[in-house]
C-alpha cells in the first residue's frame, strides 16, 4: 500500500496540472472567438482597444480564480505558466485584432 499512495498522489497532481493547462487554453480560445465576432465590424481604435483590454482582464481574473481554487502550492509553477501562456496568446491576439481593424479602416477610407 505504501508504494501505491505516492503513485496515486502523483496521478492526481498530473491530472490537476493537465486540467489547469486545458482551462488556460480554453479561456484563451473563448476570448479569441468573442473577439473575432466583435472585430467582424469596424470600430473606433481607442474604443476597440479598451473593449479588448477589458475582456482580457475579465477573462484573466476568471482564470486566476479557477487556478487559485484548484492549484495548491505544489502546482504554483503550473499556475504561473498557464497565466503566462494566456497573457502571451491574448496579447498577440489583441494586437492582431487592432491591426486588422486599422487595416479595414484604411481600406474603407480609400
């Protein structure tokens, strides 16, 4: 029984780590889908950026809460990695959306 307990504990940690990474990926995908629908139309640049930043902040807070509830001290490094990955992906998506909005505006004004 002693040999089984550490294996079971490790499996639990592995499952929670995988769940945290999936949750981060899902949060980023959901935000990208929301932004794709928002960015389908032309927006004033400052308003678009404010809307995207607010959406990103809200999604990140939700992800932070979820991670805090499920990732204890032993998974703190996973929480940091998931948040960093989320931030990097969301920032790239935000920049792309702002650029595409400006590109559409330039095309519209020709």
